[in-house]
């Protein structure tokens, strides 16, 4: 008799039950698996990675399930570098690039294949297929991913068996595979840097996914405007739920915790409690993004007057942020230093804050000292893709000190935030937070605003609300 789980209601499994469970199942082989549309793009990404590390073995795990409590797990999120290099989202997988003598690599993928029905593994235990759903066979994975696939249950032994090959692994995702290889932490970090840098420029397939993410996000924002009166009767949670429904229906989920910040909550950069009231006369800052089934996310913000029109002070703040965003977007073009769009927006806001008398001029001095940061708080944008803050491990020289290239996707998101307890600004300014965030792709001759389907200027926003607000 096998041992039952703690506090399970059954003592164990009788031989008779075990053999009953193994019999009587229809053939569930899937025939007709097709290669993933993304497969050739993933192969090109692997070739670029291979060129960076001749003669070295590279191990890129997808990661394991994380227990939430007992037999409950968090939703699985594969490691971004693994997704990018394979197009796969399976747990317990790993991509291996095995070095060849000619300097290239042979790629293969470890996968956790289907559970056998010759024993009890398919039905006992909360990660078994009968509990969590069918997985792919190795043969199916090979067709889908365009990669040779092996059973991951042999991976640790395989990797430990071959010594003398310089190896790097991305740490922090699969302790068993890390234990099987002998690697150096700094060199492993270089692998992670490379994986981040290889995502800086999106390929054509990725740009298509970014468009899907943004288009769904635009629909999600329109849904939220249509539900405003219900949010007023309820709370910020109504907005969160409204956007989440769109995200789950059209994509995988939201790409990050939605920020549904009404009134003074708009001054809290990462407000995700979303449990406050939605009051007419105040602003609603909505920062949300749909993540596609392929895990690419949008990241868009609009700040809306809940009653449909901005008050004079709200409009003053809004228009300043809008102009700062215009200045920032104008600086997004190929060949421009990455820092340019940030500086263009921040300088504009600094000048505005000096003019309003909230910080001391002259503007150059205030900007050099960073005084505007009391009210602007964050940088003006970031790379976007599989991660909301994509490419975050890239070397500084390649990212913030780098130069924009066609195919890069980034946000431009200036904001002004006047804290409710800030005694340095007049009372009617306190508790106002405005951010406008769009997702731009750098093109050959400038940029395209992928989220241009949403109104941006104060008058466009008001007209939009007059048309759609429910
Ligand atoms: N939603 C996070 C950000 O805008 O960066
Ligand atoms: Mn955002
Ligand atoms: Mn952002």
C-alpha cells in the first residue's frame, strides 16, 4: 500500500485500485501537431545567443511550480529568457545549447513529458496529469518547438555526467539543475545579461504580439470607461475586475498588477490594493496592460476625470504632462541616445514646476540637481516586451546608455504627483496624480505609437468619456 498524504481521507492505494486505474483508457495520442509559428524566430534568437558564447554549454531553465500552501500552487510563470529562446511555456523544462567544435551549438530541450499510465504517476499527487491536465509528449514537443527534446527527469544526471565543458546556467529558476552543474556566478550573470540584451530589438513576430497586447489593452480601457458609473457605486476594484475580464478573455492575464488609482491614490506609483472609492470630481489613473497568450504585455496609462471633465487645476497638470509626453515621444527615433526621451520629458516638467513656483530655478540648475523628482518620482519609460520592465538585466551600456534602434519597444510615461500631505503646493493641487503612458516601437524613420488608439490630450479624453462613459 502506498502512503497516503497527510490529512488525506484515504489510507493508501490498494493493488486492486492501482490496477483498476491503469486500465480502460482510450488512446489519447495527439496526431497532427504543427510547428509553432514562432519556432523559426526562436531558432534565430538561439543562433544569436550561440554566437555570443562559442565553446560553452548554456543551460536556460523554464522554472518550477512554486507552492502557495500544501497542494496549492501559484500560477506558473516561465522564465522570460526561456520563453524567448524556445517559444515554450512549459514548467520544469530547460533549453541546453551544447557547444560544437566549429564554435556553434546544438540546441535541445528538456521537457517533463506525459505521465505514464503503466504506473500510478498519472493520477497520484497534485501535479499529476489527472489533476493538472494533459502535458505534451516529447514527440509533440519536438514538432511544436522544432527542437530535439529529452525527458527532464534525466537532466541532472546528464548534465553532471559530462565534465570539462565550460558551462553557464541562468540561476534562480531550477535548484536541481543548478546543483547538477559547476558554474561561476559572475559568468552566469553574463548569460542572463546576454538574454536580456537579445530581447532589446523585437523581431517581426514579437512586434505582431505587441500589437495584439496593445489592441486588447485599448479595448480593456474602453471597457473601464464604460463601467465608470458602476465603479463610482462600488470601488476601484470594479475597474480592476473589468480590465481583468478583458485580459483573461483575449490573452493570458494582465502583464502586471493593474493600478486602478482614484483620487489621491493616483499619487502612489504602485497602487495595486485598488480598494478605494471612485468619486466624481476626482481623477482616475488607470495603468494596465493585457498580456497575450504568448506572454507579451502592453503597459498603458490614462488619467481620466471621473465626472467627464477636468477641473481647471486638473487640466493644468494634465496638459503639462501631455506636453512633456509629446516632447519625450519626439525624441524616440533610431540613433537617438536612449536617455534623450527621458531628458526631454523631465526638462519640460522641470520648467513647468519652476514656472509654477514649486521648485526653485533656474531650470538648468533645478534639472541638474534633480529637484523635479519630488513631483515626477520615476524615470520616463522603459523597455517593454515579455516582461513589463523588459531587458532589465542588460548591461547599462546597451540599455540606458545605449542608442535606440528600429524594433525596440518602449514606454513613454511622464507623470506629476502631488502628494496629499505636500505642504509645498497649494491645497487644491494636493492629491492630484497624472500619468500618460504609451507604448512606442522605434521605426526606420522615427516611431509608431502602438497605443495611439486611445485618446491622449485633455480634450480628446473628455470627448471619449462623453461618448463611452457608462
Ligand atoms: N506599470 C508599471 C510601469 O508603468 O512601469
Ligand atoms: Mn504602466
Ligand atoms: Mn511603464
